[in-house]
């Protein structure tokens, strides 16, 4: 049986983190899967999160490790958590290839058996990243059904245009896992910055692109390992989350486009405006992000790796690839964030690429 570590970063999560930890089985006695540890990384909370975490750890019989990472961001706490898991596993005499790292978020509820399901699949594969599935919380579905309908207006047309699963490279950070040996061999999580000085996010996606191009890493879907992420970011800014498909864009881009969207409105008001045909730019941006991330990006990475993602290659994909800088697979692997921004940059530079085709 593989030794498993759930790594969960926290920043001011006092209202939600206990539920996330409980859903993974680390609070109720006997709920924690055998051979599973939780590493919670506080990233400088000021709302009592760290005190709460210490209380949960001290009151649980499950192996819970609470550590701190003073450098704020997405990469530093996740990386610190893996370092702690590595140290604990080493002290236990575990072999790196027999250690599974599961990334988790503090505002996400995980389905019963999540860890065990991931571990069962991972036990039969090496050189792979494992990705679970997500669905919206039941209360969001009940209270904001029109928002889901507004999403489907775009997604029902773009999803049939996605590359095949074997070529997708975008990773959902909160529902993924990998062997410790693979993580170390791939070079781990790393930071990149745009020319504007902005941090480039999507850290696991960038690590995976590098791993695919340098090591032939695969992505394995584990649909039975399910989770319900919080929709609080949608509540805070429904326009932005809708337009970007929830993909974490760099700060300067967000500031620029958000300024053109008008005053923030609530989820239901925004949803109604989409359904009334009053949010043309948000609808365009959602379609464009879907095509950039799940059609053009996988086609580019596949080609850089020596294969074609579509056969025959569709004209819109050929046009997108021709509009991008020519880089070798190794050049992309050295700085995958740069290539990610190149592809997303097409949305501003070549809007014509995102109006067709239709499935």
C-alpha cells in the first residue's frame, strides 16, 4: 500500500478548512484512510486559521502535520507541503516511488473514499499525474441555476471541440495527485513571472507541461475521486470567473479587462444579463478561454512533443499555431508559463480565431 500525503495550503480559511479536513476523514475517528497523512501549510493567516489547525491536529488521532510558509503565493505553500511530506516519508523509511502526494484546497469538500480511490489508481501507474473530478455544491446548483445555464450556453458548443483527454494539459490543482518520485524527477513546482512582473499562476499545469515534454508524463483521469469546490470566487466576481472559465489569469490582465466590465453585480443579476444577451464580451471571453486552453494549447504541446493532437489538423488550429512563436519542446519546457501566456495572448491579438468553428 502506498503511503499518502494530502497537502493543503491555507490562507485565512478559518470558516471552511475544518469541513475540508473532515471530508477527507481526518477528524472523525477511523475516517482517515490507513497510511494517509495530512500536511496543512499555513501561508500567513491572520484570522485564527493557524490556531484552529493546531486544535484540529491536537484533537485528532490521525497523523496531521501543521507547518508554516511565510512566502505568500500559490507555489510556495504547495512546495513547502511536499517538502514536509518528503521529510516525514524519509523518516519513516518509505521509498519515494511508493509515496503519493495529493493536492487539496481548504475550501473544497471531498467525496467519501477520495484518497483511497486516487491511491488505488496510482498504485498501477508511474510517470503520470492523476486528476479527479469536480461538481458544484448542491446549494449553488439550487440557488443559482441560471448561472449554470449561462455556462452551458457557451460550453455546449466548445466542449465538443476540445482535444482528446490524452492531449489535455490543463490541470485542476485541487483534485490532482502524483508519486513523490515523479514530482522530484519532474523538477517539482516552480515559479514564473510575466514580463509585466506578474506571477504566472496555474502552477501544476506548468509543471505538467514540463513533465510531458521532458519525461513523457501522462494525465490519468480518476472520475470516481470527486470533490465539490467552493463557488465563493464566483460569488465575489461572477463576471471574471465566467469569462475566464475560472482559470487564474495574471493580475495585470485581470485588472485591464475587469475595468471594461462595468460595476460588479451579484451572481443572479449577472446570470440574467447573460441569458438576456447583454454580456457579449463575457460570453466571447469564455469561449475564447475554452478554445485557447483546451484546443489550441494541447495542440501546441502535442506538436512540440512530436505528434499531432488532431488528425486532420483543423484550419483554426493551424492558424492559431502559425500565429504563435516557434519554440522547440525543450524551449517550452524551460518556461511553460511563457507559452501559456502566448496562447492566451491570442485572445487579444487574434480575436478572429475564436469565433469559429462550430461542432
